[in-house]
C-alpha cells in the first residue's frame, strides 16, 4: 500500500486552521494507508526560541494531535528529534541538491527578505523536509498549496540520488502531493491565512466562551451593511467556509437561504456556526484535558512512536550507507 508522511511544527496547541487544513485529513487517511505523522521540532529551530518554550509547545502539539483523533494503533506519531536519521539523511541530500534549487524556493525568498541575517538552516529547510519524507519511502504527502514547491524539490532530490546510487533499482519514490480538502483557511480578519503570528486564529482547545468572543467580531460579507440587506454567502471569506467545514449540510443550506433572503443577520449566522463548532470540538477538548492530566502517558505514546519510526529509518539508512560507500564494515 502507498505510504503517507506528513509533519507539523510544534507551535503549541492546534488552531482550527491546522485542524481543518491538515490534521482532520490525517485522521481520515490513517485508516486508508500506512501513515507516519511527525512533530518537526528541528524545523522549529530555524527561528529564535527558548528550550523551555520548545519543549512545552512540542508536548501541547502532541496532546492536540492525539485528542484530534490520531490513533497510535493505526499511525506512527513521533517527534522528529527522536529519530537522528532525519538529520543524517538531510546531510546526504545536501550533497546532491543544487544551490539554485534552494535559492528559488518562494518561502525562502519571502522569509529571508524579512530577516537581517539569514541562517543556513532557513536555506536548507526544504532539504530536511525532503529527508523527513523520503526516510520513510513515502509515496503520498498530504500538504497545503504553499508546500507544493517544497515537495517538487523532494522529487528532484529523490531522482538525483536514485540516478547516481541506484539507477537499476531506485530506492526512493518520487512522492506525490495530496492536497487537503480545505486548502486555505482564512483568518478571522478576512485577509490573511489563519496564523498564530497574525492573531487571527481560534484555538482548537479554547472554551466556547472564548471562541464566541473571537467569532462575534469576525469579518463577514462587507457589502452587507444592515441586517435587512440580502447577503451573498460566497462573499463571506470567514464564517461561511467554516460553516461548510463544521456544520451539517442541512445547517449550511439554512445559512445560505437565510443569508440571501436577509432572514438572518450575520450575528445569527455566527451563532449557528458557534453551535456547530462547539459540538465538534467538545469531545476533542475532553480528550485533550484527559491527556494533559497524564503527561507520562503522552511521553510513552511519543516514545513508542519514535521507536517504530526509527526501525524504518534505520532500514532506509542502511541501504543509503551501503549504496554510497559509507558503511565501513561492508
């Protein structure tokens, strides 16, 4: 069966953009394919951080992932730094990756343009990403649209290594993207992609009261200035897409009809969304509270996932070292 790999940075608890854009899809895919899901803490150290904060955010991310439905009995869930073969393979791939391929990456150019001093880790970020994927010989990578270019580079790297060291029996597959159903979740400001750094998110584990405090002032159809004005759901870039993600088809149809007929104002639409979100998030929050109260259980789940991941990683690296002449005992 095709194997899946995907990773997420340890940013603390998930927000609904992470959940809808990635993790909810992972939960479904774990029932269809052998799957590896990684908390990529090596990627997180390309920006300033404190060790204490990184540890806290890594644990909170793990709690959120398990609470959202990732099942250790079906998928391998682990922390990147628990498997040192990730960075070993990344160095190998660095020797086969043209500098020009890295410099033309859109995300590198965007982030480098906002930094006074650009570190090599930012440039090599997509090489480590390729190592993450190819270490597990993954065929499919669930990604958002902003990661497609990095995945193209993973295919280039796989092709380069295979051509040089395994031309007759390629080791690495050329992984294909699986775009998530919710490809871009717009933040509550109605402008940018949902992001913690922009303060336009709703946390997956926030209380219903806190969610409502954020949802109530969210931007909707800006052409609808009065409640008695008819609206157009597709012009609403925030609340209506979230309805399609959280609400039942019947509620979505009710929203559409009442918006277009001015039967509801935007606040009524938001109240209906709040009810739908509360219904879906309540069991996730209950599981998260239980896991947070049992930190040793979370540690055990991650340790087991790390051991399972490393067994596969060691097998891959044994072949890599042999083919490249790096195995001194051969």
